[in-house]
C-alpha cells in the first residue's frame, strides 16, 4: 500500500496506525510505503518515527511533486503483487478494504466506484458526473469512476510508463493498463468525507489544471498510437 502524505501532520500518526492494524486484521502479507511529499511541518519527522514503530513500513521523502509524483515514488519502491494508493487523510478500516480484498485475482484492476460523493457541493457533483464521460470520449475507457482508489496488479503497473503528475495520472494508469491488456472489475465502495482541509476538486485552479492535464495526456496518447501504426 502506497500512502502519500501532504502536510497532514495531525492525522498522520493515527491514520498510519489504523492502516497497519487493518492490514494485520485482514491477515494480509503487506508493505506500507509512506511518501512525504514536500511537507513543511513535522510530517517528515513523524514519518521517520512511524517507519521505526509501524511493522513493514518504509518512508520516502521528496520535494513536492503532487499526488502523481508521490505515487510514482511509492510504486518504484513497491514489491508486492498488488498495489493500492491510499490518501493519508482517509480512514482505512476493514470495511473500506474488504470490497477490494474480496475480489483479489478476479481482474487486473479492481476499480472502486463511490456510491456517494461525501462533502461534494453541486459544482463538484456535476464535475464528478462529467469527468468519466470526458475520459470515455477521449480514450474510449468506459468506467463509472476513474478518479478513486483502485487495487492494481503490481507487476503490470510497474511495467507501464507514467508521465502525469497531477490528478490525470489516475486516468493515465487506467488507460495505459487497458492498452497493456489489463482487465477491470468495478466494485461499489463508500467514500468518507475528508477529516480536514478542502477537497482539491473544489478548487477552480485544480479543475482547470486537471482538464488541461487530461488533454495533454490525450495528445500524447494519440501521438503514441499513430506512431505505432
């Protein structure tokens, strides 16, 4: 499990211990890779202590690279058969992981589809409805939710090239895995509202950057397709 930490000092200790306890309760052989993505508070210090105290946990520090950069760092360090990206500000309880664990081996990617969008305002809900339709129009990838937690086949994921650094990276993973021959299984999951801060999807700048990143990805992807013909 790859856990990016973005200046979440107050939550980090409790959430990491929750993740560890949940994985042990599920009796899963696991590793926890904690990525300190350019924190400016005591997050790095706390992360180092957790790496000493939490079983099977390792920490990586880097300058701020966004969720995509944090995920790539964790992915390169991972060794497991399956990989999950789990934001540090989200609770990780048995019931949160069970939909994924119950489908192990049934597909290359277990795609979490949120039943409800907790904490979303009307604009965010509209964007959440529109985004998968844009992804389908650009890439022909028809999934109900392309921006949430998935369980990936680790060796297959480590074999693809990722270029995006922001939110579109999650779509890039799915598109490139699809092109790589991956199979998908969608499962309904619950979403817990953020414990602190404002969801990035509520910020106009993030919305614009996400759309621009998606279009850049599409341009790059189309070029690669045409070159391969």
